[in-house]
């Protein structure tokens, strides 16, 4: 917007405050994604186990399984994209 000395000073101060926090944020996001991904896989394996024990697939379980698999696929794709980027 406007190039004023005060604006430049504020930007420099903000840059100094944010310096070095990127890895911490990425570790937090990665840890959260890992926990949610593990939970999703746990639910999917429980649904599969329940279906194999009963022998008949419940329609509700089928919908939940599709939703969880889609969620896991999106998280996996997002995780791969984050890891393959060069920061």
C-alpha cells in the first residue's frame, strides 16, 4: 500500500518475531495430521473386522467406510504434497 517508514519498521519487527517458528508450526501440523490419519485407519480396520465377523456389510458401515477412506486419501495426498514441496 503506502511505503512509509513506520510500515517498514512494523514489517521488520513482525519478520523478526516470526523468525524460526516455521519448523515448529510444520511439526505441529504434521503431528496432528498423523494422529487423525492413524485414527481414520483404526476406524476403517474396525469396520472391516466387524463386516468380516458378521458376513454381511451394513449400509451404514459402508457409507462410513467410504467417507473414512476418502478422508484418508485426501490426508495422504495433502501430506505427500507438503513433503514434496521445497520450502
